[in-house]
C-alpha cells in the first residue's frame, strides 16, 4: 500500500503583523498620552464610531471615554494603545489605520480602524494623520 501524499500547510501572515514591519513603521503621525496633559481632549473617528477621550492621568493613561456602542456616557477607562488586532500593541497611543484598545473594568474594547484623530482645540482640517 502506498502512503498518502504528505501535504504541507502554508500559513500566510500579513506583513503588518511581522515584527520587522511593525518596528519599521513611522510612528510620528499619532497621539501619545505622554505628549498630553491632564484634561486634554482627543476626538477619534473610527470606521464605525466617534470617540471623545479626556485624559485624566498621563502617568497611568487613565481616561474618560464616550462614544461607540460601549460608551454611551463618559466612562472611566485606560488607553492601552493601538494595534492591528494582533499580538503587537503600540502602548498608550492612537494611530490612524490601527485599532484603539481601551481597557475597562469589564475587559478590553477593540475599536474598528481609526480614520482620524483631532486634539481638542484644533480645527478639523488640522487632523493628525
């Protein structure tokens, strides 16, 4: 009896999840919590929702967030960072094209991809991209 032909499985991994691509990404176009002060506001528009974020503590990335399906009212949370939905997380920052990860007492909320970021007090045409 002839043994069955061995199949070799191929796993395709998007380039965006490879550490080298992540490390080479130009991170200058986002907003990092450490560049803000308490009570600074940030308006984040994603593919599906708009989120208003107010910084409570820069040191711990504590925020108040309102918007989307999970935050109908301002809710205490922590800005974990931005990701592509995988294992890598750009800590304490928001970046266009990435998903925002917000930690709450009920668990993590992962948004749809960010389309635009505006710091409070900036005109809409000065969106950070």
